[in-house]
C-alpha cells in the first residue's frame, strides 16, 4: 500500500503536469481568501473551491497519468491487492483534504478579512464536511471509470457555481451570518456524521466494483 501512495505522490508532485495541475488548483482556491475584502471570498473558497476543485485534484492527476500509460494493467500484476490499491487512494485522499483544511483554517485565521473566530471555525468545518462529500462522490467515479469519471466532478462544480450565480452575494452573506448566530452544533455534527457514513459507503462500493474491474 505504501508503494501505491508513493507512486501517486510522485505523479502528482514530481511530474511537471501533475505539479502544475495541483499548483494551479491551490492558486485558484487561495486567491479569493487572500485578495477578498469581505466574507464572500472565504465562503466561496470553503464551500466550493476547496471541496470540489482542490480535493479531487490528487486522484484526478493520478488517474490521468495511469490511463495515459495504462499503469493499472501492470499494477494489478504486482504484489499488491486491488483492496490495497483502493485503500491507499482513499487514505491519501483523506490526508490530502486534512492538509487542505488545515491550510484553510490557518489562512482564515491569519487573513481573516474581519471574520471573528466563530465564523472562521464554521467555514473551516463546512470545508471539511463538503470535502468529505466531494471525495465520496469523485473517488468512486474516477477510480472505476478513469477520465470519464470526471463527469460527476464537473457536474458538482457546475451546480456549485450555478448556485453562486443565481443567489445574490448579499443573500449568501446574510444566510452565513444567520448560521453563525444560531445554535448550529447539532446541525454540523449531523452533517459531519452523514458525510462520514457516505464516505464509508463510497469506500466499500468502490472496493466491491474495483475487484470486478477489467483492464483492456
């Protein structure tokens, strides 16, 4: 399993194309927080950019390289089980979103744009929850269907962007401020619990169908 993780990290950070993909994703996600002068930038980054653009980047880069060089055909002949392959990718995905959310927390605290502590914590937790939902949807589709599996990722991004286009910024900020002032602990814990359950279902579904996947 360590070999699978090492291979994916190599493809993502030490190969130029993978590195540029991740670097550009980080740049896109960080700019609204760094340059924004109100709460909208952090909201947009925490609920859309970090979960639905940055979180799938690692697996997207790995899948693209694997398909290009037909690596999966050779990988399944190596002394590593298909279960280990899926487990390694999910483990690396969780480590990646943990690292991303840590960056988000630090950035929100240091470049807070007038945000108070409760707002920063709320946005950070929402970033974690949405990121878990994101990999729960994107990882099965990308692992099982390769580049075609990017379709759900683009659909999710499109829906998210459409929501931000349709709903006025003032309404989004107003709703966030209302959420900050209300008793939200049970709501956040409920969403986090659902996200974790969804993640486990995603993992076991991916394991089941990857065992049956045929490589041409």
